[in-house]
């Protein structure tokens, strides 16, 4: 049972890594000419917005690497801390995007709702492990046998 839960947490880490890698790479490497229409009209400073988007992409790529490597960490406290941090992070991002959508719905597209659902889903998934799973879910198989 506990090995199944640990595998589920590792699966969540892997899914998170894939989402972070795709999103981060898109934000980081997409040329300005393709991003400008999504970032605003010509009267706004789209270069600065794209710069911030690239910085966000770099952080997201690094986050993907960290969560991928966290699957190999045997310390339950560290794995739980990552879950807490990601739950908080994704929940706050979801609330921020929801507020922006409610305040100014005309300036957001369907992509905005996709981001809300994606970030909200990740926040809930990490929250699920924090609320409904014991600390054993954060340990790797074999820890109690001194194998790791």
C-alpha cells in the first residue's frame, strides 16, 4: 500500500516535471516575433514583457529539474517540504490568475483558463498528498530496511 502511494507521489513529480519542461521551454525559447501578438499590441512594451516571460521560463525549467531529481531523495521531510511549497505556490498562482480573470475578463483568452486549470490541478494534487497521505508516502521504498 505505501509503495503504491510513494509511486503515486513520484508519478506526480514526473508529471509536474513534464509540464514544467514544456511550459518553461516554450516561455524561454519562443522568438519574440511569435510572442508579441500574445503579449499585447504594438503600443505596449512587449519586449519587456517577453523578457519577464523568458525569466519565468528559466525558473520553470529549473523547477522541473528539481522536482524530477526529488524523486530520488529518500528523506521524507524534504519530499514533504517540496509538496508543501508546490501546493502553496500553485494555489497562490491560481488565485492570482482567477482574480485577474474576474477583474478583467475581456483581456484574457482561453489560454488563461487553461493555465488556471493546470495550476489549480497541480496545487490540488500536491494538497491531496499533504492532507490525505501519511509521512510514509514521502519516503522511498527500502528506507526502513536501511537500503538507502
